[in-house]
C-alpha cells in the first residue's frame, strides 16, 4: 500500500490534476475530492495520510485570493483540519492553496503574540499578475517538505503573492521558530517581506508556498532542459513531494 493523498478542489481550482500527478510520481496515491463532498462527510479526511490544496483561482478570487475557500473550511471543516495536523499528517498549499492556508491561520499559526490571522498574501508590488521562473533557496530545517534541499528553480504565477506578516513580532518569530521554508534567491518578484516564498506551521508538517513545485517534477518541464542536458534527474519540485511521502510512510508504515 502507498500513502493516500487528498487533493482538495473547488470551483476555480485548476492545478489539481498536476498536483495529483506529482504525488503519484513521488510514490503516493491521490484522489481529487471536491470541497462539497468533504463538507457533507468530514470523516473522509481520516482516510488520507497527506493533503494538498492546489493552485488556481478558487471562487474566482471574488473577495480576495483564497478568502471564500478559507471561510468554507473554517466554518465547516475546522475541527477536521486541525485534527489532521495534530495527527502529524502533512498538508501543502500551493499558490492559491497557500493563500487559503494563511487565511485559515493554519500557517504560520499563533506566533509573535498576535491574535487571529498572523500574516497575509496581498497584491504584488508590480500591481500585475506575474508568470515566470524564479530561483529559490530552502531555509527551514524544521519543514518536512523542504528539509535537506538545495537551491531550486520553480515557476510562479500569481497576482497576490506578496507575503506580509501581521507585525514585526510575527516576522521575528518566523525567523526564530525556523518557519521560513523558502525564500526567493536573487529577484524578489512580488515584494514579499524578507523575500519569503513559503512558510511552514510550528510543527513543520504544513507548508504553504507561492511557487508551483507540481509544475517542475520532470526535467522536461523546464524551458532550458535540453540546453542544460537535464535528462536523467527529476525536476526540482519532485523532492518536495517525495520528502512528504517518505515522511508519511515513516509515520504510519504505509508504503514501507
């Protein structure tokens, strides 16, 4: 048996198939589940060892990116989500999924003396949607998704990707708690505070990031793969998923 991944989607989600493929390539199984199915039967969440909230434009980002999706989770599934995290089961939120996790305050969590939501993702400094490849540097050794990785390249595609902590004390706590998973290496494309591209929760099992690791799990997904002779290694995003699958296997014995 392999660890099972819940790919949670809703209206406007458009990266669920790529995310499912990434987990399957990394050694897990995956199932795309609509939010309404989970609301009808929250106990379904207990059948999975991993969870992903993929990228896209949930509910058209009508209020703010990820806000409606987050409200649905907090009003209908809060206890189930927190139980999932408390059980040590990994969750990843990618791009729009990162925005959702921040607005539910699953990440960064209650730190720095702040109450309620402790960070946000707002409009890029450029004031426009950006879509290109960026360099990234893993920082946290606590985050089980990025632990042990070296510098990587991943694509970004977002209009509201600027990470802003709620206060200076939250910013300092993110550094002190080793919760900064990834930073932009070189260019800071959206103006994020401290060039933060991804953060984890205090336990290290919940990761949110703006770049798209599911879009670079094979080398032929990189625009320069032939020039660089990238024929045999997996893409830079692969090991993010592989780290979590191995962690899930080690925790539960599933897949070992």
